[in-house]
C-alpha cells in the first residue's frame, strides 16, 4: 500500500505550491510523489450551499474521493479525475506516473479522511490571513473571471465562515503544522520521508 499524506489548510494558503515544491525536493532524493487535489472531486452540478457556497465539504463527492484514493494507493487506478473551477466540468486523464507516495491537498475533503486507515498523516498548512485574502482575490479575479464585488462578497460571507466551521478544526487533528516557507518545506520534506521509512 502506498502511503497517503494529506496537506490541508485554509483556501489560498498555497497548498498546491508547497506540494509541487515537496515533489521537487523528494524527487531530488529519488522519491516520486503523486500530487492529487480534493478540488478535482467537486460535484459537477452541485447547487452551492445557502450559507457556505462552495466552501463546505458537502461540495466534494467524498464517496468517489475515498474510492479512488483506495485504488490509487493500491496502484489499481489507471485514470485521474479532473475538475475545472470555471466551467464545473469533470473529465479523466491517464495515470501513467510511477510513485512511492501519494500527496493529497485540499481544504474540503480532508475532513472525510479523519479516522480512515488509508490516511498515513495529516499536515496543516498555515498562512496569515492578509496574504491568503490577497492571493484569493488575485486568483478569483485573474483565473476564475469573478468580479471584485463577487469575490469580496464570497470571501466575507462564505469562505471565512467555511474556514472557521470546517478547516480550522483540522488543525487540532494534524500530525504536523507548517508554514508556507522554506523552513516549512524542509520540515514537510523530512516528515514525508519518515512516512516512507515506516
């Protein structure tokens, strides 16, 4: 069974960036990591929650996420699910990568992994609120085509309440808490290596 490391934390905290940096650091040591995202498991035709919008675990197809993680960790999967945040379209891509570690990142989705034997370790990624808000606004305006008023409303009335309700409690469950920094990456890399040594 391939070890599963999950990196969680607030939205726009840079989880995707640090996972890519982790892949590079591990690759330099001969370890190949497969990067997965909970965002690829959003329901394609889901009606956003009246309180939290998309910022809730209910927006994630957790049944499919768990089934596919099991297949991936057993090296029984030959495709990966993908999801487009703008069109809300899903599709499959071939899985032809060799890997010794599976690294799943996400804000919503890790909640269902708690107490699952599949999960080897949960890492919580911290980043200050002002930086997160700036990154989120930049992403929503430039990558997702949202207006400034929409992005601000969504952040204040959906994202931040969703973080308090669903993501902040994950910090108490984490095996490791790191910042998105060179020191945090070094600690994360050592932690990932320890999972492979078990």
